[in-house]
C-alpha cells in the first residue's frame, strides 16, 4: 500500500461531485491518503470524510493564506473533539496539524497574522505531541 501524505480529496472547494469516485479509485490502486485541512471548514470536512473512509486520516490546520479569515482556536476545538470521539457518530482522531506556515508570495493574509497563527498552531501540535505539515513559500527567513 502507498500513502498520499498530502491531499485535499475531502475539500468541496476542490472535489465537488467526484470525491467518492476519486477515493474508490485510489483505494483500488492501493493508495491510502492523508486529508490535509487548510481552514476551519476544510479541517471539519477532513474530519467528516475520514470518519467514513477507512483509508483516510485527517490533518487539521489553517493555511497561511487563510489565517486572516479563520480563528485558530476553532482548530483546537476540532482537534480536542476528534481526540475525545464524537457523540454524533464515527470519529477519526487527528494525526497531525497542518497545513500551517508562512506564505509571502501572494500575501493573502498579513505577515503578522500568519506568524501569530503559525505560532499558535505549533503550540497546539506540541501540546498534543502531534507532527506538523508545513507550507512555506517566499518566507524562509522568517520561518
């Protein structure tokens, strides 16, 4: 079995109508997947998708582009709820924090906002002894 360590198959922004077909094709080809969140909504979608797909595991976090529009504290809530288990159905524990970092190429979010979100999410990972999936573009000196 192979593992795609970074996909967004769960995210309705990228997979509107064909996520189930893509998942089944991947499984048939012997590929499991790590579903990486990029926002609070995308992270929630990763949790929901992975709770019903045995060969998919969720990663939650806020991408640097989205830090101006997302409350990182809500990522902590998603993480804590996943680790406790869901009262409303199946749950899959989060396996990492990501996709977090700094991206100054497009500057969709202010640098200070990106840095604050990065620091908060690193602390979240440290608090829960979880690995981190980083995204860094044109920001290596600050990173």
